[in-house]
C-alpha cells in the first residue's frame, strides 16, 4: 500500500484532485490574470506534450531488439551464398 501511495501517478492524481476541489487555488493557477498563472501555464504546456511522449515511449518499447537476435550483414551474405549453391 505504501508503494502505491508513493508512486508518481498516484501523487499526481491526488494533487490534481486537490487542485480541482479548491476553487481559489484552481482560479489562481488556470484563470487568465491569476496570481499563479505562470505555473498553471507551464503545467498546461507539459501536459500537452505528454500524449506525444507517451506514444513515442510505447513505440520505442515495441521495437526493442536484443543484440544477439539482430541479423548481421555477414548472416545475410551467407544466406545469399547458400541459396545460390
């Protein structure tokens, strides 16, 4: 349970919920002219890039290839020579 509470996703969800529930904090962060608008704007910028970064991470994890499994150019040359014989 402690490990779940310390996870970054859970902390972000909790902070987001608290921010949404406290109206003056939400207005200060995200309303035009709010006193903390510069922080809210940076959070929005990071949030807009998160879906693209997530897609890149998933794509990178799908094409992971072990070094031993990668065909070398010598293997391709050997296969061509064997097919010609």
